[in-house]
C-alpha cells in the first residue's frame, strides 16, 4: 500500500513520477538522473526554499500562514498563489497524478504527513529537487544543470540555482538558459532571498 511505497522511497530513489510518464507519452522525452543531495550545490536547496517555501525547515508539512496569505491574495483578485509547501509538492509529484480535485487534495495531505514522518526534511528536499520538472522532458537538478548550464548539479552557482527555481511555476513555458525579462527579474529576487535564507539558517534542516 501507500505506506510501503513511502518507506521504500525513504531509501530508494523514486524511478519515475506519474507526470514523467504522462509527458513522455506526449512525446516530450524523459531526461532524469538521480543525484544525492550531498553532492548537489547547497545554492539549489537555498534557492528552492527562497522561491517556494521559506518556512520549509519550521513547518510540519503545511504552512497555514502561507495558505491564509494565498486565500487573501486570491480573494483580492491577485495572482493565484499556491501556499503549497515543498512537502506537499513532493507528495503530489511522486505519488499522485496531476489535476485538481478534492480527492487528490486529501491524498496529497495524507502523503504529506507520511513523508514528513517517515522521510524527514532532508530526504523530502532530496526527492523534490530530483523529481521537479524543469522543462520539456527535463526532470531533477542534474538533468537541468547539464541541459541549461553544461555543468553537474554540484557546480551550480547561486545565480544558476536562482534561475532554475525561477522557472518552476511554468517550466514548459519559461526558459532557464535564455530567460526573458520576467524570469530574469524573478531570478534576481530569488537570488537575493537565497542570501537571506543562508544568513538566517532557513535551510539548516537540509544542510
């Protein structure tokens, strides 16, 4: 059952995700290479925390402050903001199919509790940065670093890490290697926020 899968993936890299299979069936290809978090440049987890989930190390899977802000923001007709934590995104990426339904939201919450309990923060971040979609057919930090910057994920600079984090909301549309003005601006903001993450130790749980 699901608990067995969570326990197995605590030790074994998840080979593929449902999204990878769907995109491969659409003809987008599949470039995915697992890399241990110990050999990924620390700039990347910092950039991902800065961009996606500043309180990743503090919350237990759900960030209720961020959710309230998202609701308020969406109610004001602002840009839709998820308030979805890295833990929730990981649960969704690895165990569930894409889509929006209450059933899937419920399952996502259940898997989030399981991975927070069984994996812990460092493993969640490791699986997250290895399974994210970074472009058509490009999954995980290693494939993305090689595809866009011609280096391994161990050699990513702060600026490159910020660039990868910046395209996450729309990886099929936005470009990490030759970004437009919006992604450039977003990357600079994330780069600055990464500095704060480093100084304030907000990524300590994955170091």
